[in-house]
C-alpha cells in the first residue's frame, strides 16, 4: 500500500511514528508531504522547524519534553548571541540544531533545492519514510495583527513563540504561495497513493499552508485515493499546541466537528472522505464525511500505530 501523509508540527511528526510502525508491519510505502510555512531565515540560516521535527522525531534525536529541537541540547551559541544583543532574542537555536541549519543553508546556497537538501539530511537520520517539503519555493505563514501599533504582519514564529498567539489577529497569509510549485515528487506521490492521510496537525497553520501550494490541493481532491483525516482536537481542546487560538482567528469552533467541517467533504468540494475522531467526540457530525471514533492519544508508538490502523479502516 502507498500512503501519503500531509503533515506539519510536532503532532504530525509523532503521528508519523505510528504510520512508520504500521508500514514496517505491513510493508507499506510512506511519503510525508511536510509544511514549510513555519520556515524562517535567522542569523543568515534557513531553519525548517517542521521538516526538522520529522527528521529528529523519526531519527530518534528529538527532545521528548519540548517536542522540537534536539535531545541533550546545549545553548552556548544562543548565550553568546544574547551577549551581543543579537535579535531576535525570543527564538533560540540550540548548538546541535545549528549544525542542521548550517548544512542546509550551505547546500541551499550551493544551489540545491530544499527537497534535495532534505533528502541529504535524511541520510543521517534515516527516518524510514520519504520526506518531501510541500514546495521548494519560499512560502511563509504570516499573521496579520491589529493592535495598538496598528495593522501589521509578523512571521508565524513571532506570532507563535514571541506573542504565544495572544495578540489580536485578523488573518493568516501564506506569503509566496501563489508563485510556489509542489516540490518534485509531491503530485506524483499523491497520484500514485492508495490513501492520503491528513495528520492530526494544526489545520490552520500546518495543513492549510501545504494545501495552499497551487496544484497540491487539486492533486489530493481530484486524485484517486481516499482522503482520511485524523482530528487534532479531542473533547474541544487541541492535543498539543495552540490550534484553539488559530481556529478562533478563522471563527471556527475548536471541536472535532468544527475542524472536520472546515476541511469539508470531498463530495461537497472539500477534502475529506473519512474523519477519525476520539471516543469523546463520537457524536461529531461532518456533512458528507464518514466519521468513526478511536482513541487518539499518541502516548507511544503502538497506540499511534493503532490510530493509523483505525484511520485506514475508514477507506
Ligand atoms: N519554539 C519555542 O517555543 N521557542 C523557541 O525558541 C523555538 C526555537 C526553535 C528552533 C528550531 C526549531 O526547529 C523549532 C523551534 N521552536 C521553538 C518550535 C517552533 O516554534 C514551533 O513549535 C513549530 O514551528 C510549530 O510546529
């Protein structure tokens, strides 16, 4: 079986642990199409948080408490930058993590596209799934704020990390999306897939920027494979992260039904054929979409693989 997963964020990386476990059991082939909207240029370096979360999580190098960055990290460079008063001081790169950004940036500066750079980084981490950025082009999620300083756009990371998503926000924009193309292999993988899974990632700032790449959404919606989503909301609260604050910006209820309805049914011009929700949300109704319930807490790899099996039973 060929499985394509649209993913982003730490929840998405942890979901991939379960997809990989399922694939190891069954011989399935997995391609992860990863959000790049969180990416930023910092101190001259290209940082790709969602791609790195997948590499580190599947490669056994992620910090289990923070979820992002490397386990056993040290912060000498961050301390030295602070001593120079270098900004931004609200976003920290660990010493081990920095090596990834140095290698990536050198390769990008040498002319390699992000997809090839990611493949090169994956030779070290051996994630066991094929990892593709949604696009090789620069695509950044920005938040449009409206506060006492007026109306202005800030990078997603400033909104998320500096302001903890607690500033009056009008909308999100995916800067560069119109000119972006799906990375090589993305549309082909979707066209050849037996199923497309939407990871329990943040629908607004992880999945939406992936689908904003022209041609990518059409490949999923118009493709032959059933599209099954897994709810990132359990009992009205995000499994992790701040999806509640992101959904509030869109005026969407923070519930399994709310997110399912935001994605919409494929038969009605939306995305989904099936929607997997937690037992707490078994009464959720998404018009035109088959809804099933199964435990959705990704407590360990076996529990996450069971989630994946439950999602695939919706096919
Ligand atoms: N999150 C934080 O809350 N504070 C940080 O200083 C921070 C640094 C950072 C560096 C590299 C990286 O790959 C991720 C980092 N994150 C940090 C996590 C990141 O902001 C978000 O969790 C993701 O972008 C959301 O998926």
